[in-house]
C-alpha cells in the first residue's frame, strides 16, 4: 500500500479510503494488499478521482 501511495503522491490513508470506496486489490498472503497499476489508474478514472499535487 505504501508503494501505491508513493506512486500516486498521496498518503497511505488516502489509499485506505480508496479501498473502502471499492479500489480493487489482491490479497495473496492475508497481510498485505497488492495493487496493479493499470487497475488503480482505471478505478481512479472511472470514479473521477483527481489527485491534487
């Protein structure tokens, strides 16, 4: 999750909020959430999420 937050220039709390709103992720080990860049980008676009930098 930290890497995803860094990639998009947001805080991990923001990514957690996105997950609550339906951001797709993969849970392979029960402890970590993994994200595919293409899925995150599509989800952000589909949900009209803009990132302010």
